[in-house]
C-alpha cells in the first residue's frame, strides 16, 4: 500500500478525485495502490478507483455508491455489507466468484413467475421469495456463501450483470425484462385459488 494514497483516500471522495486528476495529468498510466488498506465504514462514494490495486482491502460497510471501479483489482477484498449501488464494476477482478449455471437467466425467469416468488423490496424473505439478485445467488452453487462473504448487491451483480440495472426497480419491471429468457413454449403457473 502506498501511504500517500491511503492518506488521500481517507480525506474523502472530493479530495481523492482531485488527487487522482493531478496524478493522471502527470502520468496517464498512474493507478492507485491501496492494497491491504483498512477502509472499513469509509464514505468514498463517487471516488475514482479505476484500475486501482485494492487487493485485500477491508471495505466492510463502506459507501461505494457510484464509485468507478473499472478494471480495479479487488481480489480477496472484504466487501461484506459494502454499498455498491450504481458502482461501475466493468472489468473488475474479484476472487471466489462462483461459476454460474449456463441457464441461470432462464432459471431466474421461470422461478420469479411462481406466485409469491419475487419481492424486489427484499434480498431474501424466505427460501421461496427473493429479488432478482437473491434468485441469482440462490440458484448458483456457492452463491449464497459468496453473498455472505461480500455483499448481496455485489454477488447478484457479478452473477447476473445483465439484470443488475433492475435491482432497485419494481417487480413488474423485473418480470417484463426477464420474459426474453423464458424457455420456448413456457406457460406461467396459475395462481392458487
């Protein structure tokens, strides 16, 4: 970890982003080195961490909303409880991500059409009711354990990035958006009378 980088990020996102702009103006290939830093409960929303080395960083309960994490290295980072709503995770490296089943989108599309199976207000309400990200974790071997080690949002976003933009929307939007993943000839189950 670079001590100067650590001191700057602790000042907050406005100061950090100004620091990053100066560094990148000097050297376009510059990247932050925060490997092993303790950013527990840090409020660094909107920070530019593109390409940063964040291996083994403690980001438990950190506010990472709208953080640019493109191409960042978050292998072995502790993200339990971190708020990653709106974070840009394209190309980001993570460790321990379970391999999703090839038909996961189809499984989710079918599962959420069962009466009472979809609740976009809650990650999990029971073994049979989940949001989209919850269903992704529930239907992926090792998915629940990965969510427990990182965060619910991150697990869902990494397992089904195609659906992540729907995570904070309504159930009707989720049902409509997943219609294209239903198997050919699918018939929805009828509501219990």
